[in-house]
């Protein structure tokens, strides 16, 4: 019997305390209210806290190459809208499988040199659904996961029910220690990323593939921050490094460099069929709108043939890193398109972001825990091909002014 004197749960108090904790730790998230200006990226309009829209410059978009603004993409989406209408009509096996979906899966399989590909509604879903399903299909499987893997990968591994071994970030020696300690006959899968978006570094793909060969492990590579961005046709780091054929499953997104929405995996046809047939996150989800798929199809085809966007983005990233480093701002070095500026405190990171937006018309979101470990809070800039030198100089000057105002440390040039 229940205790009649017990007080009923105050649900509102529990929820309020949960939000209060975020405020106290300085990591309560605020979503900015903006509209991008079509064809004029990175220019946008901000509506929050202003008397009418304020012009701003966006510095933190994952639409790295501004393909969401590309005339070919917009034209393809408009054509599809007027050809077939807005929605897909259902799940893939109940009315939601259109010719656009089939064409895009073929295009993505070709991009990665794989037999097949499978579309999902987001990169998060593709990771979670695929990893969880693989673990259930392989009894006794042990999954080896890089400690900085995406939250969606961690969720998929957890939901797989498999034993998990976490190896130190990009530490091949530690990974081998963990592999060598397990039963040689146990199924194994190594899950890792190519470009780590918060650090801006790249995994040693070939070395990990060597270990997979040595210990008879499958490989699962998250390329969401690399597809469209690297390789002669935008196939990612695995294409750039010539190891795509050695990766069992390549996962990517359609919402970053390709500029639209969705996620996918590419692999041999049997694995694709297994995920298609067993993954609840695929089976029971309404498929992507054919309008979105048409836009992605145009984007993938364009970036397979054009390197101008990739080249421009890399040049912009190099220029901004050099400018920030020159004035002593704590930018992390690296060869990728990610420009992380370290702050190390969630309250200060949010304060810098607020000042940039309110006083300088610069939009960059603070990145706090749990996206990054506590004490490594940062601002994450993603300059694109349309961010010009004048914009970068204005941004650098604004950051120096704020750093001095908040009495933060600038590194003295050697």
C-alpha cells in the first residue's frame, strides 16, 4: 500500500528546476529568430529583440557551401513541387517511395563507390537506426567507439545492446589495445568519424582500416561534416584518402554541405537490405518529401562535377584562421573547414555571442556542454566561399574588441 502521508509529485517544480540548472551553469540554449536572404548568403535578417529585422552576417551555418541557396537546387525543388506536390505520402513501403528517392540513392551509392545507399530523414536517425540495428543483427558484437563520436552514434550503440569499448580520440594504439584484448572470434565493429566538427581534426582512416583488417572488424564511418567538402567529387575524406572501398558503411548527411535535409548510409547491397528491412527508424518513418530529395539530387550532382565551392570554402577557412591567430585569439589550428575559437567558459562564450549579435550584427552560436566537454566551451565559425576578406577583418576586429572588454587573454605573437 502507498503511504497516504506522502506528498504528491510536484511535476512543475521538477521541470522548472531542470531548466534552472541550465541557467545556473550558463548553458541554457537560445534559438535565434532569423531568415536567410535567398541568393545572398551569408546575409540574413534577425528578428529577436529588435524593432523590425536587423541585417546580420551568419558565421555558424552547417550549409557550408551555401548549396541551400544555389539556383540549381532551388529550381529542382520548385520543379518537383509543381510536378508531384509537397509530401511523400507515407513510409517507403506504403506510398512514400518515389522515383526521386530511387535516383538519389543510386547517386549516393555511386558517390561512395558502394553497391547501394539508403535515405533517412536526418543524419541523427541514420546513425542511431543503423548502429542499433547492426548490433541486434550481430549477436555478441563488440562496438569500438571514438570518445568524441556524435551523440547519435552513442545513442545507436547504446540502443544496440552491444558491449562497447571507447578508445581515446584518434588514438590508433589505444584502439589496437582494446581490439587485441577481445575474443578473436567475436563480431567487432569500429565506429568513428572522418572530420570531428568541434575539434576540426581528421581521423587516421587508413590506419583504422588496417586494424579492422587485422582483427576482422567491420568499419562504420560518419562523414557528415565531410561529404560534399572533400575528395574530387565530394565523397568525403574516405574518397580523398582513397580508402572508401575499405569502409564497410559510410554514413552522411544531406543537410550540411549538400544544403537541404536528410541522412543516408552507403554500403554493399546486403547490408543496405538488412537495415532497410530491420531498422524501425527507417521502416516506420514517413519518407523525405520528394521536393527535398529533388533539391539534394541537384546538389549532389553539381558538387560531383564542381570543385569551385570546395576550393572557395577551404580558402576562406585558411584566411580566417590566419587572421585570428595573427591577433592572438585562441583559434585551434587544423586543416579542415572548421574554425573553433576557444573560450573555456559557458557564461563567457554566451556573452561573447550576445555582444557579437547585438552590437556587430555577427551571428555565431556558443558551443557548450554536452556538445563539447566542460571547460572547452567555444565559438565555432564556418566561413564559406561567400565570406569575403572584408567580412573576416570586421569579424576579427570585433572579436579583439570584445576580448579586451571582457579582459580575456590574447596570445602574444612570437
